[in-house]
C-alpha cells in the first residue's frame, strides 16, 4: 500500500494540473460532458456531505462568494449588487 501522504500529494498535483487546464477555457465552447466531468471533479460525489459548493453571503452591504471544493477554497468579495430590483 502506498503511503497516504504520497497519495495525497499526488492528488494535489492532479488537482492543480486540472485547474490550470480549465482556467482559461471559454466555458461557452465546452461540451456538456467536459463541464460535467470538471464539476464532478471539483465538488465530488457528495458535495453536501463534504461541505462543498458555491456559497453567497451578503455582509456589510456587499456580496461575498465562497467556492469550496476539492481545490482550495477561494473567496470573491466586493461584488456590486444588482440594481435590477430597484
């Protein structure tokens, strides 16, 4: 059996490579299966059980979006709220 630390390190390398592969792609041009495979990889078989997903918060008069998946979480802040409802 391989050492769990080695497996974890190899998995991290694979995740980084996949992220780099998909980072600059035009998502409008990808076919359904490519997008589905990427999202399945990113959020796993059981996203709710693992705490993975895209979370949107409204804090101190600004939107905050948190992406939690197999790749290290990323925060996006200072998103202007839409004025469509005013």
